[in-house]
């Protein structure tokens, strides 16, 4: 997460007003507004690859896949952010204060970066765990072919499912798979990524 855009505490309404006129996306947490850094071409490609794979598998179901243009608000903690990929199944629940923020993702995906990895694994995951609808949180590595699926168990605990190299990550909550060959297609230099 970047440095706060300003030092004073901002209300959610002030944050929304700023977002409407800003060319940069911001995250709102604990009354602070943080500018979100732009991603690398590889980061963007991994996010699109994940969204494309999920969309292809969810076309005939009552689920929708959203990219990082859509805000998610964590009502329990007040975090408002732009996950790289969000999946909502069934009726879309919108925040009563902001019709453009969704409240009920079942899957959230973050493509990690050197500047965001600790935050995505720690504080942001702590926020996400309070979303009642969330069943799986997916972390996509930027360094090597690795996808981690954190899955909520029936008792509320979370289990890590770590998939590497040419494996296939399972998203049980939506009945989808993420083949790492597809997630990383075109990302790392090499003949196998350039083919197809």
C-alpha cells in the first residue's frame, strides 16, 4: 500500500467524492486514503488471465466476474478497495452508501507485487476475512508460477491450498479450476509461454 494521499481523516463520503474526480484509484481504510500504484504489464496480464479463465467457466451460472475497476467494501472494517478480480454469485449486494461498491464477493483474487505482498497477505486478508460471503481468497505470485488459495472452512477457519509450476488450483466455492499454465500464459519469458 502506498503512502496516504493526505494526512487528515476522511469520511467515506469524502473518499467517494474524491474517487469520482480522480484519475487514480484509491483505497480507503481507517479514515485514510491511499493512492494505489499502477501495475506492471505482467501484473495486468495475470489478472486478465485469471478473470478470463473464471469467466469462461462461469458463463452458464449465476456468477459474475469483475476486474479491478469494481470496488469492494468490507462493511465490518470500512476497507474499500479494488481487488484484481472479484466473483459474485447470485444477487449482487451493493453498499447502501455507494451503489458502485459491492459487498458480497464469494472469491477475491490479488496478484501480488513487491510493494503489496505483505499487505495483501496480512492486513488486507484480515479485512477480507470479515466479509461473510467470502469463501476463497486467491494470491497469485509475481515471482514464480504459484497460486495460493485460502479457503474458509465450515468452522470459520482458513486452509491454505498451495499450487505450483504446472498444477491446477481448485476454487471449490464456484466449482472452477485455475490451471497455472493459463494463469501465467505469456507472463514469463520462454517458448512455452509464447506458444498458443
